[in-house]
């Protein structure tokens, strides 16, 4: 039921309200035009994620960028639209795009599948496993859907009841809200609107009622207004909105972001960034030296081959600078720390002491393979501590929720008893009604039916069992092991969703590794089974997390959960074929792993599978593994404790974490540290530059916030993110051109300046 709560307000206050009867209220949620555009954007993201995933293991959801691109497409064609493009439709679009774009990770194209191809006869009696195109499609279909069904029943608990923040989902909702000029839709108690400019009124929003009697819903407009949950829109006198992210980060966004002048500026910046990054990508194909600049050799006067021997050179890729901007300074600083420790300290030590025999860049016999084991220890330590923290936090939160519900029942009973004695109406007690509003949800016709969920989960699980047996029946993958992997994947996906909701990090990599440890005891010595089991668990957690993040966005904007559910399934289905085709293109044109695409994630998967199945560690690695694992287990525990305490102590109505010390965000991240350690320094250096740029831009925007002549500073952090997105998408898209050139066997124009071990001439 929707009620206009603004009609009774004075004109002065009404000017600060977003009207409930906005023009998007009755627009459709699910449309095939949104699906079509989402698939196009998702295909672009799929190419981008496959490219960067094979290079460095980096995969991004890019949900915010998808919604922005989708809005840009429909805004450009606005005059041709018979029905306006609304916010709910935008959410469906970005759900399709994200599901399509993240399949390279969910289906293991950047990890499991290359790891199967990297095995030797020492790992598997029949040697490496190369899947045909048909079997890749069957494998992808096997793991593409059950994670989506896992997420459906979790929504009510983690989003509606517990109101976990899901920072990226919330930020995307805020962005879409600004793009379409609509409020966020939430239920519950009234909270004060925070404002730099003494704006005291709140956002009017629609109120949902499900299954109430007419007598209970026949309340006055004043009472309905009191029961609405008001959303925070921090704004200053110049009309800038603050979008609050994880670790206390604040992204300023001008309220006039979509005005013609500002929109033209933003889209021009996106186009220029996209073009420059694309041109650099093509240039690096014909002149490989531009992707491997021996800057440290120059600093030493060319007396030491720092680049060719020790792998310290610079790749001035705009895409990696863009990734650094999106990641932020704390994450890129952790990566740089890992890079310095791994490639600046450990690599020279193990090489000079003779603990390795091959060149530094070798993943099998060189320092690169040796330090990868240390990074693996760090990742496992952080994953285990983080998952244990999620379990403890979930138990505490569940206990507190039960206590609150019991308290509400006791209060109702007391009020009903009092009303029976005095003749007063229970409805007069607004506090009780206010608490009950927290349980309101989407209309019943917008929810995924229970029958559909049960049948879907059973069928998707059965499909997984059948197809895994068909694809790997010759690799000694027992059916009972696949069934156990699906069950374990469901359990670990719940933990992954809760971790994502609390910290904005979905520990899919850690979940996969936990599964590998467990399956070492289920199928001893079965490296293939170990990899498959880990891949199933990772896929379930990835799919469930993607949908839950999108459902948070939809919940805040009143989008239909059922529409998003179908959008996720459609995107996943089409991406099965898109991702398989993209991977086959790359694997046919390039050597995987090889100089251009090292596929480091696959090496991590395979090394752990070997270790838990009885293979020994490389010489002298154990003390370093235990040392660094212990260090980051302690740091992660410190972060978890402070974060969980802050989470439980103080949360606003949307579940945003408050009160956590700012310094906690600067504790080095174990995953980022490990990524900096197992990736070559050239990738990390460029990302760190992006992190520094993000810090400088924030400072620049704050310094010139009130300067009318500062045209770009007033656009805030989002303007920089748009440029960064252009950088990332530009190289990801134009890598298709390089792929075509490579397939056509077109050679580089010049190999001048290329040192051995630094760059490869096509």
C-alpha cells in the first residue's frame, strides 16, 4: 500500500522531501530490453574479467559501473522510449550484467580449468585434463545455478531482519537513486536525517504491508509517516551527497550529477579514458616494450638487470591504474607491501642461497614458485580466521535477534492484557507498531515462491551431480563426493554471504581452499576430485554472493526480488556459453600459462591440491609459511574483533557499521598482501599508482569543494571512478582486438627495447 506522506507537510519541508508518487512507481521491473542491454554490458565485463583474471587473478563485479552504463544507454535513447527507464529496471539490468560478467570466476575459467590442464602424470595418472568445448559448457551448467537458489531463503534473514550492510550493494543503490532521482525504500523506525546544512526533514518513501487486516492497515497519514524508516542523505550547501562505503570511506556525489552539463562531462571523461586505454593496449601489441619499461635498470645506470633478472619493471597500463583507483589506497598499499616482501626480500634470499635452481620468473623451479607457497599460507590463514569470525558473529547476532523478538512478544502480551483491563486500543501504542514495521517485506507477488525455490534447488543440485559425472566419469570423481561438495558448498555459501554482508568481501577463494582441505580426507590422493570439489564450493559462494549483493540494492529501491532472481538465472545461463567461447579464444591464441597470461590463481589451486594430498613443500618454505601465516592470522583476528564489536554495538537502520576505529581499515589485508606477493611487481606498481591517485583526488576535492571554478572537483570521487572504469573497460575491450591479431598471426612491429624475461614479441 502506498500513501503520499508529503501532502500534509508545510511547503518549506516538502521542498526537502522526495515525493512518494514519483513517476517511476508504476513502471515495470523486469523487461527484455533491460535483459538485452544487461547481456551486452555483461559480455563486455566477461571479456574484461577473463583477460585480467588470466593475467593476475583479478575479477570484479562492477555492479555500480553496470548500472551507470545501463543508465547512459537508455538516457542516450530516451526520445525513442515509449516507457521510461526506471530504477527497478536498472537493477534488473545490472543483475544480468553482473551474473554474465563474473562467470569466469564462478565457473573456474581463471582457476580450476587451467589448473586441470597444468597437471602432470605425477599429479594424475592420466596426466593433464583438457576439457572439450562441449564438456566446458556442461561443467559450467553444472555449477551455474545452485548458488542462486541458495541465496533465495537467506534474503529474509540477512537483508530484511538483520539488515546486514552489504556496502557495495548499498553504494550501488545510492548511485541508482541519484541517477533516477528516487529515494531508497526501507522499513522500520524513524531516524534523523544527517546534514551539513541543517536539513531536518526526511525522505518520504512508500510503505509496504503484506497480509494485514483492513482494520490494522486503516491508519492515519500522520501515523504512517511516523512509522516510515527515513534514509540518510548527507548533503552540504552546494548540493553534494555523501555515499558511505566500507572502512569509513565517503564518496561525494553532486546532486546535479545527471544534469546535462555534468552528464556530458562525465560521459566525455568515460569515453576519453576508454579510448586512451584501448589505444595503449593495441600499441603494446605492436611495440611490446611499452608494457615493460625497465625503469629500475635506468635508476641503477643500467649496471644491474633488475628487470630481466629480478622482474622489477613497470607496466604503465592505464587499466591497472584504474584498478588501483577502484581498489583504494589501503588495498593497493597492502599489495605493494606483499610485493616488496616477496620480490624485494624473499626472492633474492632464496635465489642467492641456492634454495631454487631456476630463473626468478619460473613458477616451477624459480623464486616465483617458492614465494607463491608463502602467499598461499597467508591466504589460508586469513580465510580460516575470517570464516571463524563470521560463524561467531552470526551466532551472536542470531541470539540477539531471538532475544529482541521474545521481548517484542512479551511486550505485546503485556499491552494486550493492559488493553483488556482498561479498554484502550493496542494500536494506540505506536512504539509497538513501529517495531513490527521492521518485519515488512516486498509484496507477496514480488517474492520468489517457496515451491519454485524448493524445486529449483533440487533440480539444480541434481543437474550438478549428473553433469559432473558425465564430464569427469573417467577421472575417478565419485558421485557421493560430488553430492558432499554440493552440500558443503551450500553451507560455506551461507558463511560467504554473511561475510559479504558484514565486510563487503566474499571469501570465495578461502571457501574453495577450505573445501580442498576437507576433500583431502574424502578422496585421498585424488587431485582432480580435490580441484572439482573446491570449484563447486567456490561457484556456489560466488553465485549466492552476487545475487545477495544485488538483492540488497533492490531492497533499498523497492525492486522485485523475483525479477532479480530471474535476471541472475538468465545472465548465468547465457554466460555459460559466452565464457566458454571467450576462454577457448584465449586458450587457442595464447599459451596458458605463458608469458602473457601467467594464470597465477590456477597455480595456487594446484599447489594446494598437491599439498593436502601428500606432496611435500619446497625446500625451506615451511618456516616462512608458518611465520607469515601466524602474523596475518593475528592481524586478521584483530580486524575481525574490532569490526564485529562495532557491528554489534552500533548499526543504523540500514545496517551500516559505525564506531569502528579508522585505523582498523589500515591493517594490511592478507589477501591483498598475498596477491602482491604472487603477482609480478609490474602489475602491483601500476595499481599502487592508482591508489595514490585516489588519495590525491579525495584531497583535491575536499580542498576545492567550495571553489566555483573547480569544475571537476565538485563532481567528487565518482568522477574519478568513472575515469577508472573507462581505463579498465578500455583495455578489456580492446584486448579482443589483440586476440584477433594474435589469432591471425600478425607480428609485432618492433621488438626494440625488449629484454629477455620482461616482454614477449608477438
